[in-house]
C-alpha cells in the first residue's frame, strides 16, 4: 500500500477506526465507561477524528516527524 492509498484508507474508514479506538480505550481504562457522559464521548470521537486526519496527512506527505511532533 502506498502513501496515497494509506491516507485514503484512513479517511475512508474513519468511523470504523474511531469505533475501534474508542472500544480499545474503554478496555484499557474501564473506569471511563462510567465516567464519560454522551458529551464527553462525542468530544473524544471528535478528537480521534482530528488525530486520524492529522495522521493521514502526515503519512501522505511522508513526514514521519510531523505526527510524532504533534504529540510532543
């Protein structure tokens, strides 16, 4: 898979990836299930979506540091 295809995969499968990431987070931190209300869950989904978009763009332009620097 080349960079353009990977970018498209991330963007086209955004909802699936968001769901997988949310589920994984809840498994790793089960206390969040009780703590998060619907507004907090939606904010998390929005944040994940933004992060996926950022990752897709970093992959597309082949800039390894852009995404890792984003989290520094």
